[in-house]
C-alpha cells in the first residue's frame, strides 16, 4: 500500500490535437458529403452562388476549391467562433429566430463541427474570406503539422489580415482551397455523382424565394459533365404525380394520373381534403420468435395537431413511374429513365428547401419502401420508381435534430411521427395509383392479380437449409408445406377462384418462407425452425379447412349476428361504438339460410371491424363536439332473391366503386392488407351467395346512418 497520502486534483479536460482529425475525418462519411457540408456553410453565410472546382487532375497535386459570395467572416469571427469547435452561435441564432440579413435565412448549422469537413478532403487548407468593410483574412492549416502537436491547445493555426486580393472592391465571400487531397483519383462516375449530389441540395420541386445556385466545374474534364440528364424533362415522363399538405388538421392532396402514350387508359385527377390516417408503428415479424413482433401502442388512427408538435406543417411532392416493360417501352428514352431512377430514386427531405442528407440516397431507405413493396408488391411503391420530396420549415421543426455525422435526423419521437405521417400520405397515393395501374394492366393484356407458385421460394429454402446443415430437420416440414399448398390450390380451382383466391394464401406462405430464410441465416435453433415451419403448415391447413363445402348447413342469421356481437363486445366498448341491432330485440327479425357458420362469421366480423376503424377515422378520439360512433346491423328476409345481413355505420363511407373495393390488396387503410372485403366476398361466393354494396337509398336505414352500407346476401332455402 502506498505510503504517501491520497491525492486530489481539479483539472480540465486536455483534448489531444487528433480530436480535430476525428471530427473531420470520422464524422463525415464520404468526400462527397464533405463537399456537401461546405456548400451548406455557404448557405448559412447568405450566399447566392457557390462554385466547386476540381482542377489539376492530371498533375501531381489535384486541388479542390469552394467559393461563395456570402457575407464572409471578420478577423474576430474567425478567432472567436470559427476556431472554437462546437461553438453554438448558429444554434442560438436559430432558437432566437435570428435570420440572415440578405435572404432572411435561418441557419442550418447547429453543432459547430461542419467546418472540419475539409479535413475529409485534404491535409492542406487555405481559407480566404472577407466581411463587409473589413480586411481580407487568410487562414492556413496543415493538418499533418497539427497532428504532430500532442495537445489541442498546442496546435496552432495561422490567421492573418491583408488588403483584399481575392474579394476586391466591395465584394464579400469565402474561398476554400484544399490541397494534398486524400482522394487523388476522381473517375467520371465520381464526378457525375458529386454533380448529382450538389445539384440536389436545393429542392427540384419548389421555386425558391431567394437565389441559391450551386455549380460544379472540372476544367480538365469538361466532357465528363456533359449530356447529364435534364431532371425536369425526365420528371415529365412520370405517369403519376401526387402532392399533399398537412397542417395538423386538414390533409389536402392532389393525385394525377396523366396517362401513358399509346395506351388507351383515360387520365384522372383527384383532389380531396380528408383526415390523414396514421401509419402504425410495428415491431419485427410475429412469425419470427427471435424478433417477437408486437404492434406498438397506437391509440390514434388519425393525425392531429399533437402529431406535428416539434415538426410543424409538412408537405410533399412525388413523381411515380411504372417500370413494366409494356409501359416503359412507350417512351423513347426509357433506358435513360431507368438509369436515372436507379441513381436518384427515393424520397428526400428538405428544410427551408435545403436538403437534409442522406435521405433519398442509394444506401438509405428511411421509409422502408423496398420492404413494404416486398410485403405488398401489387400495391406499394419501391424506391426505384419514385422521385419524391418531403418539405419542412426549419423554424417549426426544431425537434428534428440532425445527427452529428450529417446522415439524417436523430431517431426520436418527432422523427417517428414524421415517418408515420409521410407513410400515411404515401398510402393514399398508392391506393389511387392501384386503381389506374389495374386499368393499365388490363389494357396491356397483363393479368391483374394471381398466384406465383411456391416452387422457387421452396427450392431456395432447401438450398439455404443444406448450406446451414439443417436439411434433415426441415425437409419433412418442407414436403408437408408443398403437399398442403397443392391441396389448397386444387380446392381453389374447384371453387373457381384460382386467380385471386390463391394469391391471398400465397402472400402469407411467401412471407413465412422469407422469415424462415432469415432465421436460418441468423443461426436459429432447431426448435425455433420447427416452430416456424409448423406455423406455416397451420396457415395452409386452416385455409384448406375453410374451403371445404361439407361444413355448410341450415343456420339462423340471427345466431350469426349474436355470435359476431359477442366476439366484438370489447371493441364496441373500447371504441365507444353504439350498436343498433333489431335482430337482438325480443321478436326481432331472423331468417334461415344454408352456409358454413365459421366462414360467414369471419366475413361478418370483418365487416364490423372495418366499420369500427372507419368510425375512428371519421370521429377521432378526443375530438370535441362529435356525434357518437354508430353501427347498424339488421336482417332482411328477402333482399333481391335471398335473406341478407345489412351492416351500416355513420363513418366515412366508400370513396370507390363496388367492384374496386372487393379487389384483393385494395385498401384505403395505410397499413391495410386489402383482404377484408375481398375475403368476405369470397366467403359469400363459396356459400352460393354474394356481397353487395348498395346505395343508401336501397336499404331502409335510420337517417343517422350516413356512412358505408354492405349487404351479405345468402341463398334462400327452397
């Protein structure tokens, strides 16, 4: 044990000089992002023009320069702000609403480390800057010399004043020259990617109130930046356009289908103001025990002012393409369109019309569009067919904080709410587009929906199982899945539902196979793999059982209504829905019919569940002065040739034609599968009945039921 007394000291942190290297080199992801960051600094400096030059590419020492015509920096600003890492003057200016003198801009910077982006590009830096009515200042930095200093306060930077040589007369601005580049070989693709990135800093969809132009010049390679695609011309090729605004109360959108040259499908425009439905936040897949999928608690189905707190009003504009060969072949520049979409497709985010990086880049899918496309390929759009922008106001979106590495927002409550609202808006576009896309497929002779077969995914599953040494354990289950699927396919064929019916089950099977793939790759235990394959078998077995017509027998429609009421009592109570149901009264109406009870019960509860959801959309939780949510269920002994159960509500009603809403995968719920009404329609066909969506005047309803009306019409007993 030491003989001297225990020591105590009060000492400040003594950062190493290499801290600046870490800030510049490791927080900025790429050289292109470093240039992007310098351009953003020019925006904060009230510049109207920024010119990026890359020259001397054939020499021993290529050079990058970034020059702007902003308000520049004085000697005092360099000494007291620019040379103070993590200085918060920009953040304070933004919080206080202090705007730039010329263009009235709020500053984008907030963390005080963006200036070190130059270190990502090169080791020798010269910065020349001049503020109004000030001398010109020259700052020189050699990062290699600075790194030789042990501590940060020993690393000296040269700052000198001089008479103007670059910014003469009354000109102001900043010129940064970067030498000893980290990346000395710039390919044609590198430069074109940099051009794409720099030109994307300002939104291509909106006209700025001020001027902010960014140019890239490569004097040694002038031809490399020629023949670059005209973005505005390519966007005109998009068959679909969609824009929206949401202010916390009203969701207003305009959807346009402009048509495709040479294909006889009429253009269509829809403009509406309606509630913005919220995309529900979900956990990982419930078929995967390793991930334990559960829906996060989500009380609201409609966005309100609380959803935009810390975000402010949002708007967006989207241009959507169709990459089907029959559609794209109608355009002479189809290959250029495909290449452009591959490089630029996605949804970007802009604040005050300046891009928030890296949303919309090839390695970023912040809205999970590609995953959603896989889960619902007939409806959802993927990144490689959309050019989109989401616009925010900087002064009202302060809870959206950019990450220090400049790659998107910090994932907090505000970010998650933004994502939910944008996905809710996109769901409207996807639903409207689905209507016209189906017409296009019919016009071009393509099948609308149909089963793809499971041969290919099953064979892929076998390959992966062999690769991971679990073939013996899984092969019996795989053979059983194939057998059950074959039986199910035959049942659908006998029922006359081969095209659309099997697509529903195949969707679930393909999804389950994909989960098995992931679990095997992740090294799941044998017991977990058996559990998942067993769940897949249950999906198929239950579907097959439902289709067996031998379960049909004479039954009471009143008993069916009572069973549905009992199953949904809790939902009626939780969502404060008042049920009006004459068949439940003593001596109320009843009728007999031949049907499979469980199938019909599933169809009826599906209709009621849909009604409850749309009542919540029409009359959100917490809304003041709203009428009670109401559902009406009745039995009509003779509804155009057979007994029927009528379900009505005082919700939003149907926006679409009856033949559209029963299509598989068609839904106006943001996260809806689009199988509810399709399933109910299929059940009625299997029971020799039909599903109808009558006009309200065709049904004798109490006057307060002004929403949707659906009739389950059964075959009468002779």
